[in-house]
């Protein structure tokens, strides 16, 4: 029977000590999802829980999903399959290439299919999954990045973890959330959980034309939270996986001063976008924000010199 990850590991909430935050009088605490597990890291664990529960309920033996050659989602899924003993298939963007992530996927036992770029772009087409269901009738399909309402509901437990840790931080409350957004699934989960009580800011790691706003709106509509407040900020710096010297320098300085490891595709871009907004005076002194560290540190290997 398919294993079900039906428990949530502890993610510590830690203060982020950076000089530009102190000068602005803005307090930020980091929810360290990167520390929950060495392989099933970050928000990926939480996004998988409801998908695995659904697969188990349907009698599926394993999961099939999509991602790129550096995909944190596929990496976590393959690691979960190896640890909990269920088969996994990955449908990958582009053509065969060896990256540290791809090598891990193969080592973890994931079966890979490369779709090319045109084939991957068709992933939202109504008939995309039909041939894969015929080929793998025993597997349950999971959207790219573990997305959809199930993935969002898996992440909706995060505010509860934060509230439990506020006293140890010396906070009585917080004013909003800040996190990187790839598919927008984790952001949608936080919006569902907050039910309009606090704003959720998503720093887009992909250009706006990737349709993240539409994906989030769809999840919220399915979850009965139409009209809930969230804001998407373009942090893509010209495109997904675009890494420039300013970003690299900012990450290096932030890691040295704050002690929190970052990667250039999601968390680094999200923190840089927060610096831009704080520097512009967009948050009043006394504002308290929770920055979600969404993990993804394994992906740094693809950018090592």
C-alpha cells in the first residue's frame, strides 16, 4: 500500500538579523522549512501530504509528476518514494541533461521521461495526462511543483506552526507573510489559512506571463476564498533561473550577516525583493513579517562555480 506522509516535521522560527532591516525598524522572522529534512526539504514536504493522501485513497501505488532538470519538487518526491517505498515517475522539461538533481533522481529510483520544450509546454492541455494514465494506470498524477488545491491545503498548516513559536520569539503577533512564488501553491495555502486576517506577499521567481496569478486565483476559487488578499511582486529579474552579479553579491552578503543559507532561484530573489521594498519605505517601522524559507538548497549545486 502507498505510504502516506500524514505528519508534519518541526520548522524553527528564527529572527533574521540584517542591518537594512534594523535601520528600517522592520522585524523579520524566518520559518526555516529548509531544516525540516535533509532531502524532503522546504515546502515540498507539505505540498506532498494531501497528494499522497489522495493517491492512497484512490488505491494508487505511487506518483507521477513534472519538473525541470533542477526541480526541487521532483527531488523531494523521488526522495520520498525511496524512503517510504513507492514508485515515482518524473516528466522532465527539455532534453536529457546530467545535473546534480537529475543524478539524484536516478539514484533515488525515479523513472524519467524527457518531454522536450514543446511537449512540456503542453502540460496544461486538457488531454495532456491521458497517455500517461494509460501507460501508468497504477500511478497518481501530481501537477507541476505539487500544485493545485491539494498542495495548497498541505501548506495551510504553516500559520499554526508560526503561532506556536511566537512567544519564544518575543512576538505577540505578526503583520504579514513574505515568500518566493514559483507555482504560487504555498502562497495560496497561506491565503486560505489566513482567511483575510494578514496579507501574503509572493515574490515571483518566474515572469508574470507564466500565469501564477491565474493559478493562485483558481486555487482560491476552488478553496472558497475568492477575493482574499495577496500580492505578487515581480522578483524574477528577467526570467526563471536568471542569476546576475547583483543577486549573487546580495546573497553572499546576506548569508554572511544573517547566517541563513539562500539559493538564487527562489529564496535569494525573494529576500532581494524584500530589501527593495523595505528600502523604498513600503513597510512602516514596527512591521513584523514572517519570511518562509521554501528550501531548495539542493538546487544550488547547479550554480556552483
